[in-house]
C-alpha cells in the first residue's frame, strides 16, 4: 500500500462544533497531520454535546479522531508566539468563527498569509464573508431553513420537520475538503495559497437538484410544495406502511412500474392505460399511490413486502431504525462503523468516513485527543526548549486537562 495522499501536509484546525472539525477530520483520514487547537478549560464546544459516556463526548470523538491536541491561552504572550510559529509551518488553516473575528487575534488571512504565502486558509461561516448577511451568526439549522430545503419536506399545512441530521454542516465540511485539496493542487503551480470562503447557506442552496432549478427554468411558475411521503411528479416514488414498519419503493420508471403493477394486480393492472407513461401516472398519482398503499397494507409483514418486490425486480428498501443500521451486515462489510481504543472508555464504536481506495489503507485513526494532550511534543517540534515549555505551562499559556 502507498502512503496516504496528504502525508506531509500540516493542518491547523482552529474550528469548533461541526463543519470545520468534520473537514479537518477528513483531511486527517487522508494522511494530513492535523493539529486541533483549543481554548483552555472547556475546549471545543463539541466536548459538551449531549451524547456523553463517562464524561467523554461522542460528538467530539467522532469529529476529531486522528488529530493531535494543542490547548493555548492566546491572551498569554507565550501562546501567541507558539501559535505564530505553528502557522508558519502549516499548509492549511481551518476556522469557523464569525467573519473578521480572528483578525483581532492576529489570525486573519491577510496576517497569516503575509508570513506564510503558501498557506491555504479555509473559513466556514453561516453566510460567508461577503453580502448583506455576512456578519450574522448562524448554525446549520439557520441555513437549512433559509435554503428552501425545509419548505419542501413534511406535510402540507404542517410545520416542516427538522432534518435530524446536520446536512448543512456536513455538506459544507466535505465541500471544504474538496476545495482545500484543489487549492493544494493549484499551489504546486503558483507556490501560493489562498483564502477559501465557505458558507453553510451557499452549500445548502447548491444542493437543490430540482426545486430551485424548476423554479428558475419555469420563470417562477413552478413553486414546489410539501408533499409528505409522496412525490406527485415522480409516480411511484415514496414511503409506504406495511403492517409492522415502513418501506420505500422507487417505481417511477416505466418498466419498473409495469413490474410493480403486475405484482399488485396482474396483467390487467400492468396494461391499465391510466398508468402507462410517466405523464399518465403523474396525472393519476392519487390512484396509483392508493393501489400501492393497499397492497403493502395487505402483506403479512414488511419483510414479505420487500421479498416480493425484490423478486419482481422493483427497487425497494426498509426505512431502517438506527439500531437496524448499526447492526446491518452491509454496514459491517463496508466497515462504516469502526472500533477504536480510547484511554478512558476502552473500546468505542463510531461512524466511519465513506472513502475506499484501491491503493491506500486508511486504517483506524487514533482517538480524538484529550484537551492539550500533545502540547509538549508540538511545542518541542516548533523549537521551544524544555524550560520554555515548562514556563508556558506555569504561566497558563499551555493548558491540559
């Protein structure tokens, strides 16, 4: 196996919560040396997330594995000097503070790039560094709501449900990873880094595949509405109830519909002109959906529904609960849950990243660092003597839990 592709790249993760840490976690998985820089006493706000085991945050463990930990009090001169030395050795700097906030600490892009012209500086914020909303704070929920994504889910006449997955943060994080890798590649030709400005709101808007597209291409006539568990413009494509659980069926393509119709009602239904062709099925969406709902409800179980659909060649799947996902043999085969050794918790199991390479072994990353775990070794790498490190510990410039 070859060395991981980002071996030799140093990343400073000066971010918190989710989008930034997820981005740098991915870079660490690709082989980068990621140094997680946190503030004294409390560290990354993710350490206080509700998912706790023996005082350890699962949220923090998941998004910060594979990193080294440095904890600095930037109000102390020694810490400022250490941070400056560190940024001069870095290839990438990741932050997700409100635009302009780091300028006051001397950690803005202009300042750091003046000392390190090759630095790639990735900023994540709710609305980006330009535009009338640039100075407003925000979280993923804000971007998900403003993007229009929430307006098209749920049942008409009811408040849209929450996604219950951090779409804006995770999507922004992976976009940031792609942008950083592109910038690293571009730096080979120019020798210079650049500022990458990522907005949660932008990333959510970019995710629209048909809703915004349809509105723009219809000159504003096509305005998507909430349709609950059914897509009336893509019949049959939705969620259905079996006696003991839910499943989804994707039979919107003509030949797939014919197979589903034959399963439900034999050759007579398969030949029914109301449902032949996508336009006809959409016109008669209510009737088609009623037929599928009735068929699913009459089956012995969800498993029986899925077996019959599979044998008929109709794409379908169970709506799995989280315990079913955690114990799914496919997830196990794809190693989408990894097991790590943690110094306090022993063995922990956490969601993995979805990348698989033929010539790279990504292995199991180290557990997320304790607060300030690698202070001494990182400071020594930067040329600080044992006495200087001890002095910084004494002054509080370096902090460890």
